[in-house]
C-alpha cells in the first residue's frame, strides 16, 4: 500500500492545543501539544475530514456531541487494534477499569498489556482512552496528563448527567 499524504491542523481546545492529523480518508492522530517542537507541518491544504474532525471536537467540547462519526486508523498489532476498538465501545460519560478492559478483551491477565496499549493510543478523545481508570476509581495514567483526563471525565459526566465533579 502506498504511503498516504499526511495533513495536520490545530485546534485550541479547553484542554490545550490539539494536533489533528490524517489523510484524505481518515484521522490518525489527535494529540496534545505542550511545546512548539510538537508542531508539524504536513502538505499544504487541509482535506475535508480534518475540518470535520475539528468541527466534531468543537461540538464535543460544547457538550453537543457524545460520539464521533469520523473514520479513524492507527497502525498497530492485532492486540493493539483490539484494545483501541474496545475503547470505542465505552459509552460517553462512563468509565471502565483497566481490569474491566482486560476482561472485555477476553483475558484478565492481559491487564498490563491492555494498559500499555491504552497509553499508546494516538487518537485522544475520539478513541476515548481517558475513560479507563484505576480499579479503585482513581485517576491513573494518561499521556496528556492527569489534569486533562480529569477535565474530560468531569466534562462528560456533567453533560451526560448534570453532575459537577467526579474526583
């Protein structure tokens, strides 16, 4: 398969600058930008799917969107793809423990591998790795920082249930 042209755009969200990357067919990255060396410039022009992604993220942050309709693609092993697909089944405003994630994948013993894969997710928010929490309902591990994970979970809980705080 020929390498697809990558495009990038940025969106200043309530949880900081988001880098949105993809091709003309799919989104392959939504990541948090914490310093300027993370800014990438792809080919000039932005395909419609990146505009759509930005619009859907704006709707998400305004509480008007609970799921995304964008095609996504990440390179990974069969196991990693299974984990990321499982993340897509966690309902908006809900959480799952790492153990529950492993059990949903069919093997409670894969908890560490599932957690590691969760941390390698390149499509933050859309593939909702922030919805996976510790067994004791604690906030643990998030590539974007725990403050962002807390913000995202509280935002979803407030929109879904009118509840102000989770932690």
